[in-house]
C-alpha cells in the first residue's frame, strides 16, 4: 500500500539527512563502536544541519519545528546505514532531554541551556534508574534536601544511578531525586546536575551486549551542591513530570524499533536472493518464502500503527496507553524479525561485520528500557480493567 505519512518537505529533508550520514557518520561509525564512545564533534555537525533539536524555538537558535515526522526521517536514514548507537543518542537528546527542557524550564533556564544545546555544544542525560530500582520509580532512593530555608536555598544531593545512557559524555544530567521522604509520589523533584559540580562523579562505563557506541554508565552524587535555580518543573511534581513525558520517550522506541526491523528485513530479502544453497537461491525455498511473507505482512501492519502514533503525537493525542501498546508490540516485533533474519543469513548472520548481526545485539534492549514489555502490558491491562468496571 502507498504510505501517505510524508510530504515533499519531509522528502527534501531526507536528502539533507542522508547526505549528513554519508559524510559525517558512515565513515566513522564502526570506529565509534570499537572505542565505545561517539566523537562529540559529530553532534555539533548534526545540530548545524538540523538533524536534531528542530523543536527548539527560533529565539533560542532552533527551527521551532515540532512535527515528529522529521524525527521519523532521521530514524529511517540511521537504520539504512546501521548507525543505531548514534541514532539512540540523538533520540535521547530529542525525545527525552529536549522535551524536559522545553516543557519544564523557566525563561532564564531556557537561555542558559537551550542555546548551547541547539549548537550541539551541550549534551544531556536523564537519570532515573538506580541499582535497586528499575521500572519501580517509586523506589528511588537518591535524595536531596535544602541547605537552609526558603526557595533560594541550594540542594544537597546524594545517591547513585545506573544504566544511564550517555553517562560519560553528558554535560548535564536531569536527576530524579526524592526531595520529601514523607510525601509519597509527590515527594520527588527534578534537579539538573552539571559537569564539574563537586561531589558529582562518573562510574565505570558499562560493558553492554549491544549499542557499543553509546556510552552507558553509573553516576554518583556525594552531597552535590545543586543551586536552587537548577530545579526544573515544580518541586514535588517530579514523578508527574516523568510520567507525562513517557509517551514521547516510548514513541522514540517505537520509531527506532520499526525502522530497524524494516531495514533488516529489506537487507535479508536481498541476501536471500543473492545467496545460493543446493543450486537455488535461499529465497526460492518454500520455508524461506513463508518466513519472508510473514515478516513483510507484520511490518506492513505495524507501519500503519506507527504512522498513526506519529500523527497522534503531532496532534497532542498520543496517550500513555497507546504509547505502551506500540512500545511493547514494536520492540517485540523488532526482536522477532531480527532473530529470523539472522537465521536466514545462516553463519554470516552471526558475524558482526554483517549489519544483521549488529542489529540483533543492538535491538535486544528495546524490550527492556523505556519500560519493559511486562510493564507495558500492566499499563494496558489496568486501563482495560478500569474501563470495564461499572
């Protein structure tokens, strides 16, 4: 079926994005994977080309473009060249960090952080997960208290975070901390911790199964003095702020899951009709054709839902429940498709020099971060139960 998601403007933007990846990413990407760190210079180049940060208002140096279809184009072009780690970092900046900066900061904070962010000079991270808490954010133990009285008193922050994407490279980190131990879900706030603050240290870079180019690590806070003006959003509303931004975070995972699965499938189709076995193309065996047919159908059906999610987000209508449906289904589909594509490649599919192998290991985390498949189903199930009760 003809896909009607994009306009001519989006396709013109695609040309810019494709040229950027060919010039700035493809020649260097495997080196970043080996170094387990992306060269920060590429983010300045990406920002200059409008590859991310488009939603930043013009008064802070951005384009003021909030249409998520442009982010989808970047996802597709990143998947086309297999630059998953780099795209995940772009997604962290666009779908999480920037969303918090746009929605929760004051005018002074916007001038302070958005301007260098838009130039690619400032990379951010979001720190929620702790060693003893995964999906259960209510269990956060990192805590902060005022060093004095009144709203102008500094915060003293103590605790530990783990599994933090861009932990090493981030210039600032949005930290979820318990600021009132007696207030339950209304006892959390969001504090921005900046590089160089005394008591803020980075732990080891974690050795992951995949996404090697994107640094993931641990963060430690030992009585870090955080200025009062580094509180973003409303004190005590940190949990609500986190929950309200989950649809966009999960839309980012939906987009990357679909685009990677689609690209791996297309590469596998080509391989199946180039590779021969027993004097026949691998794709000419009935079993291979059936597997390809199943994947093609599932991806086409999923594409329709992905496009609806994108348009719903643009209209401000993407709900927590719909994002949860898309997140678990698309991430599980990606896992299933890449596994089948590895099988169709045979031994070559297990070699990391082949994109399908890298997609296999890079994609495994998709059903885990951003909320596990099990948590997504719980969110959907609770909504079903609430609607079913009289």
